[in-house]
């Protein structure tokens, strides 16, 4: 950590600051420049709050040298993590290909879609039972009934399932039915929820918030890791942008940036990132080419009847075509798309 | 609602679309242009999902003509709402001047700050007991102990109190102690929480999320209103921006924009918006001049010792100076800063 | 300047780096921490390129301590600058109230508007003769004919005039007619143009680009100052934002941020910032309350007939009402709205 | 074009509006809804200004149905354009692989780099002679001396050359030496410059501005096309974002978005988009996978000595490795990387 002092700091203020830092067990190293004096802080800088240092009179700025997350960092775990989702590994060369409708609507539809995506090569099935909707008047999901359908369909097709958790009070219920918990973009900094899913051992798909920096995303992962759950898969799903052409702005560079900072798997979600089906294939391919550990695509067999987010889903046939191209690209990149076989969990 | 069709839509697709709209009890009106055909939808367009219409083959775009919120709109309630916070009205010419520390730390400090802001002219006291922090290793608040201190200090100085709610499971507890519930920016789209606070009758301070459009903010207010709680005060506290000079980007135009769309009071929070104490006074004055119904400022008597967000707090003396200037401006603008007197609630 | 080294930097790389810095006449100061080593650079850091240092093997990051601009900084000129626009001072307590149509259209209209804004209290007249339009098919301005009208009308009403320069090849022509040159937002980093206007002594109104940080804006001002022209007035006119409610995002905090960094006057332009006439008064008042040195408002007597940007103009009567409120606010803030009297320039 | 009226529009205002539209040779079609009346405008909507319509009293909003650009649109030219850069076709399945240093520094260095990138498989050589730099104190390029070096080196290695134009006054000079003119991001809306390059027949590489929407970019292309030069290649080079991890935000979805709107070739520039060499390969691959018609990468043999933008350049060996991977991906995608052979131009 580096503390940059104001030009007019007084000696007493400086001593006050140095004492504060040293009382936390850290050493200080003063460097008096022509225009500014800087203080190098030596030791474990997470023992001290940068924010609090910024409050000291005479401090111009504080520059952290290390990130505030530890467990999520490459320093803590230099090898890529592989997260096992009930038999499907994600990360470290294994791609998690998640597909399915936005919301679970009924068993017949779910079953048709699951069959189609399984045949196309997907290895994880998604479907929402508790839907966070921006309007209180929109369909909010089937609840436990939806979870039961998702579980049954996933078992039938040997596809581990992913579903969203929105309320800490129904975590126990959701855990009975799912192989992976999704924390949505709007809940990425719902720290109450992060603390709860951190106390399970179920894999968590943590989606990046629309205004979250990559540091913010990794700090949210740190919440989960710090509570004891190491099974976190990150997901880039588009951030807020200024061009209305796309629903969100797909930040594909987040993939290599996260790779340079963290061992956690990172997948991409071109459905939410673009909100336009005709853009999904290009962005899915881009994500894989950038090194993503998987791709999350919404698939619906009749978007016109979808109860949620129809416009951003591919048809099963479109998905199959994309999946073929993604498989070719995966091979070129030396990645494996694992398949779950054997008994249901 | 206007549906813009693709140039190559087929007659059968068009009929399919028209039937769908009409089956929802709406009328359609076709307008065939040189390059595009458009369909005007006549009737209550909230009866139909724009998203679902976008999924129909042959649809180029759907342009809603009315906002998706109803209860929050000026159409529903043409006069400005006045929210009564235990004797302090906010809105409709009455300014809510909220001040206090980021977190409740101890009773002595809370008492000193409350005395100072009361004397300066604030009429509502804030203090967090449950703190959403971006790092799991940061101070997370005193919990119920903090609520007790806040209540006692507020009563002592005749200042109704505002505190943040982060977990639906401790709503009952928080309600015992507070006059106003704050829903923070990171929880603006935590719909589970919005549903819960909507089922109380306690005033809610709803802060705008960092990537929320004003429509998003009003939709979140609609969640609360639609559950039966009409006492919502909105708060502009800065959105995500690209210039690191300020912690967030203070969107002062949100004040007149909201005024043009909604009857709900809107206050500004220059502390979170800027993150720099030297910018707070200018932005507080700007917010009032733009027509805000109040100003939320963090005040701490020793930022260097603050357990949270010290760098964005004013000292009590700085706040007093600002409060004097704000009172002059309020007078020029014909606004009133109400004072609670009489018995504690 | 602080250089943060990578953990794995080798001794030879470090020596190479230190030699490079020292060969530029600067001193270095090494501080070896537990996790990182940092190098403090002592001396005039503008003698060395941060970018080039970032290219050295083993360098993690470079943190400049001083801004890259010099002449625009408060260090170079601790007192606020006052720019004289042919008898109307702007800055240092004097407010520049600029009003007029987007484009000069004809002499009658220009004269009517000038009369109205003069009576309302404006002290500078704007009007574009060379219009940068996003469509090649839009009206591009009257050229020299427009300049002649602007000059004649300004003289008739004792209003110094402001007009935009877009092409270095007609600078001499424009200089014949105007009291102040405007460099538009889209040309803020047209360095060729900045160099040219820097070689005149005519006041320059430099508008902030839509994606420009405040540092970028001050660096563009530095171009002009470094060529010898000290008469620069900055203008905040809205930056790119994500909410379509407003045409741009009015960054009112830019006013106190610039005040904390530079001596140059800073005015606000709520017309371009919002693009909606009903929001202009609130944002104009907000800008003044934040400490701006003036307000730029587009005024047109028949927006329906305006050849450019009609929707963001106030009617003369609306402007007069706003001007009255701004004058009251200016008085409260202790600012003066100077009036040019006497002979034409 | 659709005009949405305010609920309280008066009959006379409506007639006034309809007359205005019809006087431009367009037809109107009224659709009276429950809450709003809308007017469909039938005919060539570019004959009328949406902005001007927005200024009419009683108009709530105007929704254009067709884009404002014509020549750049797919409607005007349904097949992908192929731009010939002195023997190297770009677009329509042919990839333009542009590489070279940010600035031409000296002939030896330029020659070494050109040899390396040619061997690696690049087919176009870049190098700046006139550099737009954000600081007036930075190296501004070698001028004509740099152009001469670039031309000589390009000829020697059979690489057509690309260089930036910043000043309309030296267009003739630059045209003597270059095969392709680059208009940089900061000049994307320098309409004076666009008009000038539009009057040549030399291919233009038009880079997207940092706050430009895709519509803005296509409107700037329209300027060039409308002046008679059809040889425009677009370039996505990163837009303004909020995360300091990358210099800009690489908007890879711009590739398929542009493909859905325009026939013009679109290439990507991961050097400027990320500003970090370790991210360039992933983003280059992502761009190609998304369907880009080429990749622009800065290459320098000694970034530590680069006079401009060293930190975002790859070393020749790094570029060769990336070029091999890009060639494999191009093959998978069915694209061709053309090579210029034979006599110099």
C-alpha cells in the first residue's frame, strides 16, 4: 500500500499517520520527493483500511498494491480451479455448456428442451423457479413446483441442473433440488445471500452485476469462499453500456482479465449480454475464443410463448447449430466438453 | 404500444401477432408505410408483455408508449406525495435533511453527532446497524445493539431515525427501532426485500442502484407501492461513471426527470455520489437547486476513526456551515425544513 | 511518480529501470515491501513518460503523483483566472451568461432573440455559422454569411459573441467576426484545432467531450495554454450515460472537481447536457449552485422552425423567467453578472 | 417514423403538425389509442427532421423506424463490401491483418518490424507519422519523414501501408505515401476531415469513437460515402468503460451488430481496446470468432523504447504466435488471409 501525502501535511499529522499504520503491525518507509512525500506500507496491507487512511488529514490518496480479495486470487491458488457440478467438471480445460429456458414453465416443455440441448451437446440444464423480475406485475416463477420439474427432467436426461436462488429463506428448499445455485446479476452484492450460499458446499454460479468492476465480482466471490464454499464459477453476462443496440454490453475482455487475477472458472452468457438472438452465436464463439470455461445460452422451443425473456433465447435448432460450431472451436483450443453419464445423483 | 414489423413479415405471421394482441382484450390499428408496417396497440398496454411481442417472428421492435409502472406515475397521483416520517414530512415543499454517520459505532459518538446535526438544522438521523460491505473482512455493523443506540439517541434529540435493512429475516427486529427503512443501492433490485418492506407501512428510503435507469428505480418503487406501502422516498446517490475523480457520478438531472414522471419525493445523497468531502457542499447545493426534496449527508466527528466510509463524511462543523447555506437556498426556493417537536414516537 | 514492480522482477531488470529513470535527471527511492517493491521517483516527473515505464519488463504499474498538465493547474496559478470576453469578464466571481440559438438562421430571427436575451440579463450571444452535424444530410450552417449576421447583431445589442470553429482553414475568417471561439465537444481532442486556437489571443470556450475525463479536458486546455493563449473557459455539457431519459448525463460535480484542480473558469451547458427544455432550468440552477462561472443556454423563438437542435432550446419567455431565478441565486452566492456597456469592440 | 403525441395535445396543434409532415411530401396515418394518439409517417422519413418534429408543441416523442444513414446500410447494398487496399482485399471473407508500431520512429526499426510481421502472416503495415497525443508535451510524430520511411518499408516487404490523417491541410501530402488513410477515434466526428477523405478514392480505416454508438459510427461512414468514397473499413477499438482494468472496453458484439446493419467491413483493434499486451491475444481471437473482417495489432520490437503507446504493443515473437493461432481460427471459420505479391504500387 502506498500513501501519497498532500504537499502541505504538517509534521504532527504525519507522525499521527505513521503511528496509526505501525500500530497495526506494519512498517512504513518514507520517500520525500520534490513535490510530494509518499509512504510505502510494508507488510500485510489487508490488516489496515485504505478508506480509513484516506480520512487522515494530510493524505492525498492511498494506492493499494494488492487486491482486497485473497482466497479468490491467483496468489492463493496458482492453478485453475475445477468445479465439479455433480459429475460435470467446469474449469481447467473443461467447458460447462449450460442451456435451457429462462423460467421453468411446465414439464412437457422442459423435457422437450432438455432433450434437444442434451443431443446438441450441452452438459448442464438451467431453468428458473424463482424469477427476479423488474416488474411486480410479471410472472415470478413456479416456485417449488418448478424446482421439482427441473430436478425430474435433469435426472431423466443426465443433466445436472442450475437454478437461481433469490431469498435466503428458501435456500434449504432449493438445495433439495439443484446441483448448482445461481446468484443473479442483481444479487451479486446481496451480501446476505452470498453469506448463506457460502455456508453450503453446492457449486455457485455467480453472475457479474451490471455495474460491477472485476474487482467487485472477485470480492463477491471472496464472500462465498471465505464462508467455506470453494465451488464458485464466475459468469460475465454483460454490463451497463450506452448503446441501445444491445441489452447490455458484453465485456469479453473480462475473461482474460479474470484469468490474470483469479483461479476461478469464468463462463460467458451471451443471451443476457446481448438480448438479441441473432447476436448470441457470434458472442458465444467470441467468449470461447477468449478462453472462457463455458457458455450459458437460453434456449426455448417457442419464444413467443415464453413467460420470461423470450426475445433472448435461441430455438433448439439454432442452439444445435451453434453447439456444433462451439465444439469445433473447443477442439481447436484444446478444451474438453465433458458429458455426465451413469446414475442420477 | 407500437409494434414495428420487419419488412419481410408474412401475412400469416402478421395475423398470428394480431390475434395474440387482440386475445388480450386490446385493439390493433395497422399503418402500412413505404418501408415498414406498424401496428398501434389500443387499450391498456400493461395487459400484454412487450418482451413476448418481441419474440414473434416478423417483429422488428416494440415501443412502449406508457411506462410499465402505474402507482408510481404522475398519472396515478398528479399531486406530489408527502411522506410523513414520524412527524417530519418529506416532499411537496418539505425538505428531509438526513444526516449522521455511516455506521452506528457507540452511543457516545452517536449522541455527539446527533446533537451537532440537530443544532445545525437536520431533521432526520441516519446510522447503519447492518452494513452491506464489499469486503467480507470489513466491519459489518453492530446489529441489534446498533439499532438500540440509534433509537435512544434519536429519541433524545427528537430526530426520527433512518437505518438500512439488508435481510428479510430481520425486518421485524429493525421495525421495532426505526422510523424509516433504507433500501440501499445494491439492494434496489433485491425484489424479495422490496416485497417485504412493501408489506409494512413504515416509510422507505429507496436508493437508486448504480446501473439503474430512472425507469428501473420507479419500477422498484412500484414493487413497494403495489404491496400496499405508499410511503416511498427516492434517493439519487450517484451512478456508475468512467471518471475516477468521483466515487460515483452524481446525476442531478434525475431530480427534474423524476419530477416529470412521478409524484414520489426525491432526495439527493452527495456523500455517496462523490465520495469526497470537499465536493459534498457543492453537490448538496446543486441537488437542492435542482428541486430535490431533501439532502442526505454523512457526518462523523472523527473520520479517521470511522469504521466505515470515513472519507465521505463531513465534520460536524462543516455540516453546520453547509446547513446554513442550504437553509438560505431553501428559503429562496420557497421550501420549508420542518422540525419535529413534542413527544418521542 | 511511483513505480510498482512485479513480484518476480529480476535484479538486472530493476537496474535497467533505475538507470532509465536516473538518466532523465530524476532520483529513485526503493522501498522493498513484503509482497511488492516500489520505486519512488523524485523530481519533475513530467520529464519521463509513464507509458514508457509501463513497458519495462518487471513493472506492474505506474502511478503518477502529479497531473500531466501544468499551466492549467492550480499549482501554476493558485488564483482563479478571469477571462475577458471583449468587456465581459468570466470567472473569479463574474458569471458568463451565454444565450442564443444553436445556429444563426437569418438576421431578423437573430435580432429578435438577441434583444430578448439581453433584456433577460444574458451578457454573451451565441450562434453557430459552421455546424458539426452527425448527419451529412443536415443543415451545416450559413458560413461567413452567418458570421456577419452574428457580428452585426451582437454589436447592435452590446453583446460580445461566441461561435464555433471546426476547421483550421477558416480560423482567420472566423476571427474577424467573433469575440470568443467555441471548440465543440466532438473536437475537444482535435489537437490540430487546439494548436491553432492556442496561437491566437481570442478567448476560447472549450467544451468537454462526451467520453472525456476531467483530466482529458484539462490536458486539452493545456494544449491551448501551452501555445500561448491563456484565455480558456471550460464548459461541462454532459457526458455519455446509459439512461435514455436525457440526451447526455449532466456531470454537475465536474464544477467543484475542476475548481479543486485548475484556475480556469468553468461554465455549464444544460441545453446540450439534457436535450430536454423542461429540464434546463433545474440543471441551470444546479450548475450555478455548484459554483459554475456561468451558464450556456440555447434560446430560440420558434423551436419548431429551428434548423438545428430545436428540442433543446428555451423560448425567450422561458429564458427570461430562468434568468430572473438565476440572478437571485447569483446574488445569494455572492456572484456578479457583468454587463457590457459602451462602444462596440 | 412514428410520432407519439402528448395526451393533452390540442386539435389545432395536431393539425399544425400534420400539415408540416405532409408539406414535406409524406403521408400521415393517425391511430387514436386509449391513452395516447400516434401518427404513423408514411414515405421517405429522411425527408423530415425528427429533431424538428420533437419541437412541436404536443409531441411526446418521435421514433424513427429507419436509420438516418442510407449508403452505409444493408438496404442500399445487401452484399458485404470488399475494400481493396492496393492488392489486399478486406471484407467478404477476406481478412485484413494490420500490424506495426504505433508511430514510425526510424527506418531500421520499421524495417525490422515489417519483416517480422510479414513473416508472421500480416498483410498490411501500420505506422503513425502524425500522432494525436493527449499531452502537448508528448512526441507528435515524424511528419513527412515518417511517411517516407513507411512507404519505403511497405514497398520493400510488399505490405500496403496504413497511416493516420489528422489535419485536412496535409491530406495531399499523406495521400502521396499511403495506401489507406486512418481516421482515429478522436476524429470520428471531425466532420471536416470526413468530408475531405470522402473526396478521395483511397481506402479509409474509420475507428469508432470512445463514446460513439454504432449508429454514430455508421453516420460518420455515411459522411465519407456520401462524398463519393465507397472504400470504408470500420474498426472497433474499445469504448469508454468504468473498469480501470482495461484502457477501454472492447465491444466485441459491435461486430455482429454492424453485420446486421451494414455492408461495410468491420475489423477489431485489441491493442487500443485493452491497452494491455497480455490481453491482446484473447481479444484478437474473440474478435475473429465474432466474425470480424480483420485484426489490427500494434507490434514493437522494444516497447521500452517506443515513443508512443509502448505498453499496448506485442513483441514480434508474441505476434507471430498469435498470428499462427489466428490463421487456424480463420481456416475453421472459412475465411482467407490474402497476401499481396508482385510489384509495388
